[in-house]
């Protein structure tokens, strides 16, 4: 079985300033963009523990902290750093072209 990936335009780079979180939906995909120290990361938007919107969470060097139960997810691999979350977020490849952010689904 072959899965074909596709790149989707998420938003402009201007919309995700350093230290900010940005959530968006494309078809059935709910994606979180995080700008940590100038690097754009993309993960699932919804916490794997309790369906919270991570774009309303908190960004730190440890990752993104869920606003509901305070689990922190690593932005590089999606792994939760503390309980109650135990299931990692899916992470996505990101590219920037002409000041636009694209995510590979």
C-alpha cells in the first residue's frame, strides 16, 4: 500500500511570530504550528489526553503545554513529557517558501 503525502499551505510566516502558537484545520486535519526560537514545528492540534485545543496552551522550551491538564508535548517527536497524557502527538514536516508555511500531510 502506498501513501502519498501532500503539502498544504498553512498560513504566512507573519501569522506565527516567535513564541506563538497557531491552529488551523484543513479538511479533516487539525494542525498546530508553533514558533519556538524561530523554528516552525507542526503537530496535531488536539491533545491526545482530553481533546483540548493546544493552540490555547502555553509554549516553552520543553514544548507545548496543554491548557486543560498541563501535559507538555515535545515539538520534535510529539512525545508527552509528563502525565496525564501518555499518547504522543503526530508531528509533521514543515517547509517555508516565499514567507508561506507549508505542512506535509
